[in-house]
């Protein structure tokens, strides 16, 4: 156990092991406030490699791992405890479907009293009966095997989260709802320490998209030949669980932030109380990016796209857009910067698509690059084809260098490109197109590439807007103020370790 | 037994008389090969050397073989319960490189224990001369080796090898028996051992041919044995349960007993009755393995296949109901069959009393033994169902129950004299059957739980 930290940052599936937007954000957040100490809780699954992709900043005191599919076995239940097991599993089912603060409170209390874990709640005969009952309610006539594994993972994840060894901290900061939010809520209720939930994208929306394309969830046989009842959907069980996690997180958190206004309506719809909602945008090192000189050398019109090669970035739409663009701007060059190791199958399909559309001479996959600034300075426009985003750092950084943006209408991209109510900077810094529309993206890119004056004007708008609103110093001050507001002296009863 | 079940099933599906007969023989030899061979040896050599009459050397030979059979079964059963499961799992998963190592370990452990127990017994406790003692030790090794090889052959479905091995052994035994002109203990033992040696040679050669003779150590073996500790314990309890009443009786009634070679003590009136009663169960045991367990195995396979094909709970419940119906109807059918066999044995015993080595004074024990056989064999069917579902602890409970009750009740009834000989065994068998049947019924209702949780290798 390390010494107490000012902030306990709870990250899911990323920092410090996986490179990505939220991970980079978490790393930058800690580095931006060196006077604060941080303890990181990293949530992952056992199959995920825990090799650090980030060098921890000096003010990060320690990392605690929470492995969602590894939970305490707990004690073996006595025969007389069947009713207690049934009661706890009933609570777990509620937590996975329609949970709220009181559900989590009662669960934590029951788990503390009984000392139950996997042995009693999943591996016992009573636990099996409870799973069968849940199956009849949640996935009647669905494949039992699929339900079994889903139920087992979700229950184990709840048990793992509710057995998180909590570090001493003055504020817990969950970087999403979902699993991070539940761990944060657990910490809030057990350690009585304030909880800040920061949402970059809307967790449930992102999971909905992921589940929609998840090939391990298929429903071709669901319901068998039973036509009397509506087919149940396994993915709805997962979605309900994630929505429930969000509701719990919103109910328990002291402050909930998001990065842009549009997200707040989703948060309200998922049960977030108005009085807890705040906006803090992403911040970037504007000075560094704005100082990058534009490369004036003669070159092919260049489009750059920065992002992981994964389905949610919809790289395939970008590839098709470039294939269409080369008819409109014949000597165009497109550069894709981003790691391909997260979903190698998808990355391979993207490379195959490049060949199929005959764009091998136009599109270059650069993978992970050491100096992205070099490519930004020598590009003419940044493209973003994602089907879901929050406030993409790549867009903000490119904008700070004075690059115009063509982006799908996701997350806060429209706010960044077209401005927002009260924005001190007028004008558009690029073009917003609808997602999954390669033709619209190709036309928007061609418009910007063909018109030097427009490109220059848009670049300037972007540079000024990012400098005024998304400046790292401003955002850091916002977080520091919020931390200071939430930080409370550690109660004496919790100074020597948290139960 | 899964792999042997598949073989038996395939043999019966041929639709030919030879296929069905082969299946029965294969099943019988897999379950009780060395035992059947021993019976053939005792009958064949007895008839050849003494012409059916009594002679002392044959009595010595019988006593030695009874002791060796008891010793070999008790010591090899824990080993075969483990090695059989190990070999089946390895063959199923295609990782056979360590199988020969396990056979070598089994033989090594058995040889070590033989050196420790059997060698001093025959050399220093009995009054046998050195040649007789050595041949007796050799005989114990041969019987044990045979028991130890059989599970490996079951795992690779080598039914032809099993039939050929015991066929060749029996044939050579008869040839050797016929050529014996001097019915001395040494020569009878030598003939018997030679027959067993030929059988074992074929069995071992088949194992080596399939798995090779390279010893590849499995560092996980100890861990695996530790994880499935119930199996060797069940093996020991099963074998001890079979012999405990006899051991008690040998030492409880010395006045009616037979002592040969100074220390080999038996009670022929009890042993013969029990021996023939247990032997009479083999046809029904063969029926169990040929028809009942193969169908049970097929239903369990269907259950797992449908589960993997993403069946609904309702569909899986339907299969579980079919399994339950099959087990119940089979148990009642087999139980009835056992009693019919028992009845036939009682009637036949009046005609073939001398040939069976029985006397009128033994008939009371014989009738009780036959009733005990019906209960005990049915209890062992329950044991087999539970092991098939890999429910090792409930299975262990059945054989432990029989072992404890058989020993305790046999001792408790001793003061009531010969009138109640065999009743301890029968009461123990009855209680074990009732207990075993209730366990099977209980566990059948938990098949989903066992398939998904207890026996799920992914957990």
C-alpha cells in the first residue's frame, strides 16, 4: 500500500497499458498538475497484457490493478445460507439491470457481512438456480451457454469491483461511468471520499456501438423455432448492465463532467441530476502545437487521419472517401497514422480494402509514429471518419497547428469546427459531414484542397478557437479548482487504511 | 470409459451376431479380464491336473491365486482408476506423449509394493519352498500387470487386442495344462503364469505400439492426481470393499477354514459361494456396458453437443429428462436381470454342485451371496453412472459406504455363527444400492450444474 494520494484516477481498459485518447488524456492530466499526487486504479481483464505503454509521471505514486474476470472466491456457503445467496444474487441482478445507489449500498453491505464471493454466488448450486431464474427473466429461449458466460462475467466483474483494494486518496476520479464509475461509486460509499466522474464520450452510447459490431454476439439461433415470443437479445443484457452502471455512477458521484454540451442531454436521459453536471473540455498544449511552422515546400495535396485502426474509427469509410477523392484531386496523398495492433483483423481488412479500391498509391499506413507534428505540418487537411467520438485530441492538436478539419458529426466535432453558443471566435474551421458517408467526406476534402484561401482561413479559425477555449492551462485550472472544491480532509477513521 | 463405450456402440451397430458377441466379450474382459482368466485357469488347470477330483497341490495353487488376486486388485485399483482416466483424457486431447510414462509409473509402484509386501510374505511367512515362493510372487506380478494394462487398452479402443490377448492366454493355458503330467504346485503355477505372461505380452505390446516406449515425464502428473484425489481413493475403497468380508471370514472361522503353506488362510465354503455369485454378475455387467452405459454416454454427448450449439434451457431440459428416463428404466431392468441370473444360478447349482466346487452345506451362503450380488452390482452401476458424470465424490461415497458397512456388519454378525454368513455383505450391498440410487437421482437433476460448473474445464 502506497502513501495516500491527492487524487485516485480510475481508468478502464486503457491507461497505463493501452495507448488511446483517454489514456493520453489521463497521462496529460497528471503531468499538468505536478503539485498533486495521483494513484491510478487500472481496470482490465485477465486476457489483456499488462505491459505499460506509458511511463508513469513522477507524481503518480502507484497503480492498482482491478481484473474484472478475477474475483475473490469467498467462503463456502452453508446449506442454511441458500436464502441469503438468493437475496444477494437478486441484488446483483438488479445492479445489472436497473441498479441505483441503494442497490449498490445494500450489495456492499451484504458482501461485507456474508464474506461471499465466487464460491457462493457463482459456483454453488443456489448460485446456479439464481442464474437459471435470471435467464428466464432476461433471456428466455436464448442460448443458455451465451447467457451463462455473460452472466458469469458481469457478476464476477461486480464482485471484483466490490473487492477493489482502495488506496488512500482525497478524491476519487472515474474517467468514465461503466466499470470505472462503479469502482468510483464503491470507493465513494466505502471510503466516504468525494467522487468525480468525467465522461469523454457517453459510455453507454460507445458500448452500444461496440456491441452492435461485436462478432462474438450473434443472434441467428436465438429463440430457436419458437415464434410465440419475441426473440430475446443477448446484447440487450450487456447494454442494460452498462446503463445500470451509468445510473449507479451518476447517482453516487458528487460532480459529473463532460466535455461538451451535447453530451449533457444523454447524461440527463441516463439519470444524471442537473445540479451535478459541469463541462470541462479537453485541453492541449496549444503553445507547442501553434508554434509548428507550416511546411511551405511543394508537395502533393495531403490528407492526414490520426487514430487507432479500429472499427469505431470507421477507417473503411475514410479509405473509400480517399478512393473517391483521387478522382476529384488526382494527385492527392492520404496518410493514416495510428496503431494497428488493437484489432489486427480489422486492420487487415482495411489494408485489403485499399487494394480493392485501387488506392495503394494514394494511402499510406504509417502505424505508430514518433513525431506526429512533422506530419501535421506537412498536411493540408485532417480527416476524421469516426462513428463515435467525444472530443478527439487529434482534432484539437491538428487544429492548433492551423489545419482545417473534415470530420463526421460525432461527439463535439461540430462544436470544435463550427463553434458554439458564446464562442468568442466566429467562423468555421472545416466541414462537418454525416458519419458513414464517404462521398460527402470526399467532396468536403476536395472543397478544402481545391481552395487555398478557404483552407488558410479555416486553419486560422481553428487555431484561434482552440487557443481560446481548449488551451491546456485553462483546462488544468478548471480541474484543479474542481479537485480543490471536492477535496476534503481525510477522516481520522480512514487514515490507516480503508476497509 | 467414454472411448470404450464408443467402440462398444460401434460394434453393436454392425447388426451382426459376431459384432454383438464381440461387444459382450470386450466389455466383459475390460471389466473383469484378469478375473475371468483366473477362473479359466483354476477350472482348466484343475480339470487337467486332477481330473476334477481333489488334490492337495491344486488346493495350494487355488489359495495362492486367491491371495494374489486379492492383493493385485486392492493395489492396482487406485492406480487403474487414475491411469485409466489419464489415458482417456490424453487420447481425447491428442496429447499422448506422457501415456507410456504413466504406465511405467503404475507398474513401478505396483512392483515396489510387491517387493515390500508379497516378497517377504511368500519367502518368510509361508512354508512354500523357494521355487514355489518365486512363482507365487511372479503370479502376483502377472495378475497385477494385467489389471494395470487394461485401462490403457480401453482408452485406445483396442478391443481386438484385448480379445486376442486373453484368447491366446487361455489357449496356451489349456495347452500347458494338458501337457502337465506332474500336478505339483510348481508346475501348475508355472503353466498358469505362462498363460498370463502371453496375455500380458500382447496387452503391453499393444500399448507400446500405440504410445511408443519413450518415457516422457509429465511434471503435472502429481498435481493432476492431487486434484482428482477421489479417484485413487475410490479405487482402493472399491477393491477393499470387495474383499473385506472375505478377509474377515478367513480369520474369523479357523475351525472350518483351510490353511496352506503355513500362512495362507481361506474359508472355501464362504469363498466359493461368493466367488460364483460374483462371477454370475458378469453377463449383466456386460449388458450394462454394451447397452446401458453406451446409450447413457451417447445422451451425455448429445447434451454437450447441443449445449455447444447454443441450445436453450428448455431444449437441454428435454435431454436431461431423456437421460433420467434412461437411467431409471435401465436400473430397474438390470436389477431384474440380476435377480433372474441369481435364480438361474440357484437352480443350476443343484445340478453342477460338484463342478462348481460347492457342497450342500455351502448352499445357504450361496443364496445369500447371489442376493448380495444383485444389490452390489446394481450399486456399482450407480457408481459407474456417477463416475461417468465425473462426480467423483458421490461415487467415492458409494464405495466407502459399502466398504465400511461390509466390514462392520460382517464383524457384527460373526457371533451368530454360520447361519448368518454372507448377510453382512448382503445388507451392506442393499444399503449401498439404496444410497447410490438416491445419489444418482439427486445428481441427475443437477446435470446442467455439473456440465456448466463442476466439470467445466474452462472454469
